[in-house]
């Protein structure tokens, strides 16, 4: 009804229900006060000018109702509230380690595993504007695609450049994890997280994945591991003399290793067999790793009833003046 934040005595607003009752009472009273005069004809009144006072006399009652309504609102004591917030945000540093080996081109996810992983990862980053994010890619070796940054627009731009075949083929999970740890080991963030996504078995690299997991644990880094790929066999594009054809290839994910990495570092392991499940995995990680936000709010209330009381006084003065000067009744 009014754009005030609070009311000190909101129960008085119920008194406003009296207004429609008074209108009904006034209408019935005015109807009864009209005297009935018998005339043999009304022709004598046809040329008589009609005074506007006939209608304006009701303005006295309208003014009296407005005075009453304004006084009720003043009694309810409307208050405006000014507030100030001090917000302290302690963000999370996140490294997203993404497998870009050739097997990520399998099409059990749409359009393929790599593109689906990139799309969902970008959605995940977009929901975390206060966190620093880094991108590490790995296959037969590993390197940092994006260092830790809050410039998410730059991340989206460099995401487009990630594709299979950028580096030597293979699946070096240990190297990918170790490179991710090096991005976070000197971080002073309240929480340090690695999300490692792969679809294969460790078969390359110079560092054992379990040793890399121990390094992550030593630096207080949690690792969430994601095995992406359906169960059994998945369609995989193969170049033939007749062009690219799809062949069914067995899905091999070392789930035992990924579970061990997650358990060692205090993280969790997830299996994403399709696009929907992959999105659910990232949503779950998003819920598990929320930035810490401390909000201190200070409120100050300002009384606003005085303007309503003064307006009521002004209208009451106007109503009294009109009643005794303009619409004065003579005996």
C-alpha cells in the first residue's frame, strides 16, 4: 500500500476498515435527510441554474474521511529503514584439470565428451564470480592453459581453444594432477580445490597419480575426480579411406584409482555417463564448495508519521474553513 519498510504499530491499520462503513452510513443518512415536496409539475424548475454547491457539499465528508485515514496511518507510525552492509568474501581457488586425449572425442556424450565437459565447466565457472579459477589440460603430458584468475571472460575465450590433439596423446593423470597442485600450493585461499576429469586409465607421464594425490593432501587441496563415459562401449569417430566412421570402442575408466585420489585428499569421486549426469555432478560440487560470505548489516529507522499528521491537520483546517465560510447553513 505504501512504500515504507516497516510499521511500528501495524495493528492500527485495521482501523482503515472503518472508512467504507462510514461511506455507507453517510449515503444512507443523506438519503433520509432529503425532504419530499409535492409539486403539481416541475416546469418551474427547468430554467433555474444548478449551483455546484449541490455536489461540492459532499467534499466536506470526503475531506473528513481523508483526515481520519491520515491520522490512522500516523498512529501506525510508518518508518523508512536505511541499511548498510559490510560483506567479506573469502573465495575459493579452483583448478579444473581436463583430459584432452583422443578418447575424449567419443560420442556417448553430445556432441562429444570433450565439448560436453567444456560446456558444463563454463556453466560451473559462471556461477562462481568470486572464485579464482585455473584451467589445466592433460593427455600424454600436462600444461596450464589458464593460470589462477578471476577474469572469467578470459577463461571463456581460452576455453574455445581447448581441443583434442593439442598435446601428445595418452592419459597422464599423475602429471595432470601434479600440474594442478603446483597452481595451488602457494595459494592463501580458505579453500583449494581441484576438479579432475578423465575418461581413461593412467598410461603416460612421469609421475604416479597416487604420489600426486599425496602432494595435494600435503598442501590441503581437495580433489574431486570425475570419470566421464558410459558403461560398456561408446561410439568413437575413426578416420577411414571412406571418411570418418563411427566404431564402438570399450570404455575403460580406472575408477578405483580415481576413488583413491578423491579419498586421499578429502574429495569425492563421481561417474558421469551422459550430459545430464555430468551437469548434476558439477552442480553437486558447486553446492559442496560454496564461497564463505560474512555479512554485517546495520539498520537505522526513520519515523515518517509526522508528514501524515501535518497533512491531516491541513485538510482538517480546510474542511472547517469550507464548512463555516462556504457551506455555512443558516437557520
